[in-house]
């Protein structure tokens, strides 16, 4: 028996702030354009694989396709 069969649906827990930011990140947004508190939340979301960071100099972030419902 596979683990996926036992778990059923697998989801990543998100806060209300993270949900609001995910809606905001439907298109790529520069990290520097976000407020400092939002940038802090974005860093946590990158570690959770909810958001993808693109680029090295002045990077942009965008929500992963898996998070769209």
C-alpha cells in the first residue's frame, strides 16, 4: 500500500496572510516591490514550496501552480 493511498489528500497548511499573498501572486511580482513584512512571509512561503523565486538580481516571486484551487 502506498503512502498516498493512506493519506488521501495532502495539503500544506497556510495562514490567512499567506492566502492573501498567494492571491496577490497570480503574476510574477518583484520582491523589492513588497513591504518588509510581506517579504518576510514570502521567504517562509518559499521554504514551504508555495512560492517560486525567479532570478538572482532583483528576483521576482510567483505562486506555484499546485496552490491554485
